[in-house]
């Protein structure tokens, strides 16, 4: 099908056969895989709407995975140019994207908790590290540096160069709400399909905020929550977990080896 001249190049360029799709950042014009950018579409009243899951209909434009770049796109009124029609980007659009990404990360953490892949509390997190059953650590953003430092040292002793990522992105209050527990400061997330949504979402949030490689590396796969649930259900049948995917009380170290 021939493309019209008005169709957005950043949205519709087809990659060579067999190559991964790439999109172009509205601000920098650099190309990258869709997971390295954020898609935006027009909503009602010409409002610019973030499409984090890349499923909303209509022409879209892409901005690099950076709060700073989104702020530049708003300030320079680039959305109208990219979408080739009137586009109203709210001044707080960068914060809206941040809150949506945070919500996805919290939903992913709740999913991992439901799958029996989460333990909390310094002693139990330290024991999980010693057992080598940690895919990521999560610390309350306002948590004491001393506890974070000790657990980071334990990670390095146990895993060496293959140290799992740490995330310092989420407040203790938000962790409490996501996990249904009180006074959560340190969280260990175990490896398993049910944790992949959290790892991918937290990695994107860290990159968006520019919180450094320690919070961004090894961030998991770009799976939807439904895909992770499906994989977790399959693995649960194989390892003898109950129909809820729980390997035992939520705060016990009972992950599969």
C-alpha cells in the first residue's frame, strides 16, 4: 500500500524484512526500538495522550524515554508538528507520563507478589540474597542509606559482576499499598515469569527519570501483564504451586530454585 505524503515517517516507516521495528524521536530525531521511546496520540479536544502500551488507535509520534525530552517536546510545541494537526500538550505532561509509568511498575510488583515472588524486611531480603534467589531489589525511596548499602554489598558478594538491579524509585507508602503490608522499606523480587512485568516497567521508569544504570540495567522483557500471567500460570502447573500461583505465605522465602 502506498503511503501518502502526510503520513508521519516516525510512525510508519517499515524496517527491512526480518529487522526489529524502529521509531524516530520527535525531539532528537534519533531512531530506536519502540521500547526505548514513548508513543503519544491525539485524544479528545486535540489533547496529547501518552500511549505507554502502544495500543491506542490513530497516528502517533514518539519521544525518547526521558522526562527531559518529553518536557522539551511540550515546550517547543513539537507535537503539533509531528502529528500534523493541532495538538495541545499540557504543561504537566512529563509528570503525567511519570505517574502512569509508576502505576505500571506498582501493578507489576503486585503481580509478582501474587505469584509468590516477593519477600520484605531486611533480614528476609538478606537471606534471599544469600540463597541466590533475587532478580531485583527494591528500596523505599526515603529508606535509610545504611540499610541499602548493606544489602548492596550482600548482592555484590553473592552475585559478583552479575549483580541484579536495584530500584530506588518508589515511596514506602506506595510499596505498602502495592503489597498490602505496612512499613515496607526493602523488597526482594524473585526470578520468574510473574516478575517480568515489574522488571520491565521499573527499568523504563528508571530510564525515564534518568536515575542511572544501576536502576536501569537488566530490566526484563517487554511483556504485558496478561502475557506474564499466562506464563506464570504455565510455570505454576509445572512446579506444583496452587492455583493462585503462591508458593507459600507471602513473606516466606519459598521460591523455586
